[in-house]
C-alpha cells in the first residue's frame, strides 16, 4: 500500500509537453505514474472482491471469472506495484547515492516500521492473518540491499527467486513440525502480540516473503524501465501474455497429464485441517487459503499448481504476467486516450490513497453487525458494489481538497524524519 506522491507532487496534472523537458534530463512520464495509481485502484477493487464479494462459481460467466481472477492476483498486483513505488523513492531511472540515497533508505525503513505496526494491529482483530500490511513491511526491509541494482540484475534476481524459492519454501515447510513452530513463536514478540509472527511473515503466512519477494523485485525492475519507450512496450506486450500462458498453461497441462489435479482436490480438506493447527481462527474463516500451505509441508503436487496463493513457480509466473499486462495496458490506454484519464480520475484517486482505503475497508468489515470478518457472512455482489462505489466517491471528494489521503498524510509526515539523516 505504498504511495507514489513522493515522486510526483500533483498526480492529476495535465500531460507534460515535450518542450517541458530539457535536453539533458530524462523526461518525467507523469502518465506512467498515473497508470500505476490506476493499476493500484484496480488492485484495491480486486481486494474488495476477495473480501466482500460472492464466491465465484466455476463456469458461472464473466462476473464469476472476474471474481476468480481477483483471488490472489489482486494482492500479487499490489506487491508488484510496491516494487515500483520503492524505485520511485530510491531513484527511478538512476539509484540515488550519497546523502540522497541514505535518506531514501531511511524513508523506506520508516514506512516499513509504520506498516508493521499498523498491520500487526489489524492482525489482532478478527481479520487475523489475512491483512497484507505487515508483510509489506518485511518486503520493504528485504528490498533495501537491492535498491541500487540495475534493471537487468533485478530481472535476473526475480527469475531466480521465481524458480528457486517455491521449492525452497516447500523443503523448509516439510521440515517444520507443530512443536518447532510453537517454539519459534513463543520467543517471537510479534507472534505473541498479534498471532502473525516472523515465521508467518517470512514463510508460512498468506503472503510469505520467501516467495512474494518475486513480485516486489519484478516491480522494482519495472520501475526502472522507461514505459514511454515503444521498444519497452513491445517487449512487455510479449513477455506479459507469454508468462500468463506459461504459468497457467503448463501447470494445467502438467497436473492433468500426471493426475495431480485430482490429488490436490482430494487433499484440500487435509490441508485446511493442517492450517488450523497454526491458526484456528484463520483456517476456519479463511477466504483464500494457500494450496498446500499448512504445517508439515505442502503436498508435492502443490508445486505444479498455479492456484491463488499456492506459492508455486507457475503461480508466481502467471500472476506476474497478469500484473505486467495490466500495467502495460493501462499505461498505453492513458497515453493514447486522453479522455480516459479525465473519465477515470475518480478511480485514479482511489489508487493515490490505497493505504487509507485498504485499512478503511477492513475496519468497515469488522464493524458490520454480527459478521465473520473473512469474509463477511453477508458477502454478495451488492455489498461489493457498495464498497467500490463508496471508496470511489470518498477518494474523488477527498482529492478535490487534499493532495493525499488521510493515512498517506500521516505516513508522509513521518517519513520527513529521514531528512535528518546525514
């Protein structure tokens, strides 16, 4: 839920003209930043769909397909956009060095601390481990050593993470026992405070850093690219769909040729029971459980699955392909259709205050009378529409008078402490 206002002062200003850029500096592609805001808004709506929308019915039509698409992919898009935001803070095309670099890293650390506190506070509610903010904090801290890497190095790192970390996570989870986990959590102050400790944040949670850093590092590589370049756009137009086809297509084919699809379906109930040993509240109310994410190690077939939150190589590649394709399509559309930017202004405003709206929608869910938190018992298309319309109206009205959302103002004010770093 990071915001990009540190890299741009007025997110809805007109498109910069070519004459506004000097011959010695790289042009500031404001439309690309607005595309990030618009993509983040769609991720917010996708999260709403997962949290308060009706359960998708396989083969139920376009609406159910969109609900199914949001499951897991909305949070993956969030994480990818977080990597872009890190580059906007640390230096988009050229990494900041010296004093500017130290202050940029300090801003990221401050944001991470605030998100960890905020996410841990939400984890203490009935929402439990379904929140992503505390996981974001870990992503930010783990990304610090990578801030000065070039685009190619970041891309290679992301590919390596996608190939290696799912298998590594599988091995480590297989070695974990209930007693080991309880022993680790008993010495973890965060786990004792809110139930979502370091082990969850790194390995066993819904968005474990060991595999989800793939999204963040990919976002960092995207943040270093000049999306105004036709060459870059053409390459991404090939890479994104190719990743979707490979991730989901190869997984689908492999599971059916090997019989793994039926094995996974047969083992789903056992996996949920295993997850209940770690967090009974989350397991009983989870709306988006990871395939094979329970204690005792996931089923080996889960490594071939591309289901949401399965954490497999195929899931990472497919979800990243969707994130890249969404960002590219929005960038090109906003660039070529000038009227679209004006029409989408209220939705873009949602993306500029995604932290406020993310926290706000959780508080609203918790405030619903007589409801289970994840998801509400009244989850429906009508409730989802109310959340989307409410968030859009609030963001549109607020942005008329203020440059940032309420929580974004507080976060920006806190990061000003980084200016004292020398």
